[in-house]
């Protein structure tokens, strides 16, 4: 199911990611969910794609997700 707002995201995602990273996750998930609709593992794939999108812009440092541009 696509997510309308960040509040609709799974609690573990909301709990660990900053707001902007949640935006990235939600947008990537929603796009992938539509792309792989009807696929047997479509929702699972959409979650993996969403985490990949987050990891493109954020990284985990000492247990917290921080923007990659903070390290340039």
C-alpha cells in the first residue's frame, strides 16, 4: 500500500529516520510499489528500493542516520 504521509510509514522507519529521509523513503517506496504492483514480492521489493534510496543520501553514523553531504 502506498503511503500518503510520513506518519503512515511503518513505525520502525519513522523511529530511525530524520524527516527528510522519511520523505525520500516514502517517495521511493510509492514509486516502486506502483512499478512492481502485481509482482509476488512487489511490496517487499518496494521496501528494499526505498531503503536503497535513503542510503544514497544518508548514512548511519554511531547509530543515527545523517545526510551524506554533512561529510564533504
